[in-house]
C-alpha cells in the first residue's frame, strides 16, 4: 500500500478525491478489527498513517464517518447478493436462487473480509451501528424468506425448522471471517463450492439419505 | 441467582467452599463477554456482586484465575467430546463417531455457552490465553483427524478438501454462540439434530446428489 502524501494545504477539500480517503479507510478498518472501534482513536489512526492528528481531518471528517463507510461497504455487498437472488424469480427455482445466494455471499465475505468482520462484530452502541444492524436484519429476513420459499416449493428437507436453516447456513458462511486468510491456500471460489456442497448436498456418502 | 454473603472474616479461606467462587465465576464470565476481559476490572466485578473491592479477593485470588477457570470449563467439555469419539474406535465407524462428536459438541456449546463464547474470543494476549489456544488447536487437530478417517473409510464425499470440512463444520457449530439464547424457543437437542442433519445429509431434496 503506498503511503498518501500528508495534506499540506488548508483547503476544505478532503485530500485528493478518492485515493486518500480510501487509504485511510483501509487502515481504519484494520485498526477497528485489531483493537476494537471504541478502543481506536483518530490519533491512533493518524499515527499509523504517519499523519499529524490534525492532518487526518483533511482526509476524513470523523471516526463515525469511517465506521459508516466500512459498514456500508459490507452491507452493500450483501444487499447485492439478495437482490440478485430476487432477480428472475419467475424463471428460476427458489432452490437455484438460494444456492446462488450462498455461493455469492461467500465471495462477498472473501472480497470484503475486513469490512464484513467489522459488521459481524457490531453490537449497536451508536446510531450508525444500530442502522447497520437494521440493514443486516433486513438482509437476514430476505434470506430466511428465500429459504422458506425453497422449502415450500419442495426443494429442501422439511425436518429442520426453516428459521434454523437460515441461521445455521449463514453461521457457517460467516464463520470464515474468523479463520480465512487471503493467500492462505484456500481461494474464494473453492470456499464457495465447499460451503454450498456441504450444506445442500451433505457430507455423507453411502449413508441412508433421510428424507 | 442468590447473592453470596460478603466475606467478613479475615480468614485466608476463599469464602464457603464451592458456592461463592462459583457465583463469582458465573458473573465474571458474563462481564468478560459483555465488556471484554481486558475491559473488566476486579473492581467492576466486586461492584456487580455487591462486594467491596478487597472482599472479592476472599473469594478468588485473581482475574487471571477466573479466566483460567472459565476457559478450562469450555475446554474440558470439548475435550470430553473428542475423547468419547475416540472410544470404541474398533467397534464403530469413523462416520458414526464423527457424527456423534458434532452432535455432542453442540450440546456442550449450549450447556456451557458463556464459557465457550469467552473461549472463542480468546486472541492469545496472555499465557493463560495462549495455553487455552494450544488446547483448542489440539482439539481441532483431533477433530480434523477424525474427519480424515471418515473420508478414508469412504463415508464422506471427497470433493471438499478435508481441512476445509472440519473448519466449516465447526464454524457452523461455533456460530450458534452468537445467536442462540437459552429459553429462546430452540432447545439444545433440536439444534444438535438440525446441525448434524444439515452437514451430513444436506438440505437438498430431489436434486442431483453430486457425489
């Protein structure tokens, strides 16, 4: 990552458009994940980036703003997944759309892992966090509705309560933020395949398929 | 939970045997989970229990000691699971023993949820935490070996890498500490059944079983 030039002008513009704020945001997300959002000050972030404590405000207006950008990044990615799963609902089974949603969710988690990690740790301590939790609950509700639709069309087993299916499914998906490391030998595509295969087709071979 | 009587004697014995330390431990685990281990002082804990800051040391020797007890509670439960899965290895298939291990892991998580939640958040910031991480890695390695054994005997599909299977399987199991609430309508037995059914038998019905 190249180091941004410290802002030297007194201009109210916040650094060079795009680039500086993006660099600050990436480092902020890392720090929030390492030491907690509440445990990270703008001073910590400035020090990490080699800015003075006042110069950082040329790049971003506030710590809350950085949190909001980070959570939106994760939520926008996951919202796109559920939007895609709603597309062409007449032409594809709920099963096909759910399977795609699981597959794509894993890709989003891998691609935006630091931002999603932050999102999954949000507990609702501020209005920005509560707004993020509301968006997350809405996504969860749409995914749960898709699970229900797939059960109703006869594609999924009925001996596991639908509300549990959605939680456990995305419990497995979300767990990867805890151990997946980019470049650690397991690629996003392989993870997506592994997760969709396990949850839809099951691990067992030659065992009685209890349906 | 009944409130323990504050220790009034200057005796070096740590409260009444068993009872007091247990009460302190339960409240300590809750506080560690709510506000973080590093963010919780013995003063906070004393205040929660209605003790003076010095009286708490009649009940427990240190904050580290409480952490150690909590992590051992979780690790002892999970160790019993893998020990049980190793029993009667000649008389049962690896598949049967793995399926039982998954089932029992869920029960341990539900039964000891606060202690397991704490364990899953440990990052290795002290010797007690590092010792817990070593025990956890050993349990993970034994579970991964059991997955490998089940694959080798031909019970599990081979198109998902064995190292991933174990991580994803217990990723789903561990995820329940984030959302399961005792008395929330889903009981431990139902959760165990749901998880083992999903991961071994798969969610899909009437879809091509890709083996």
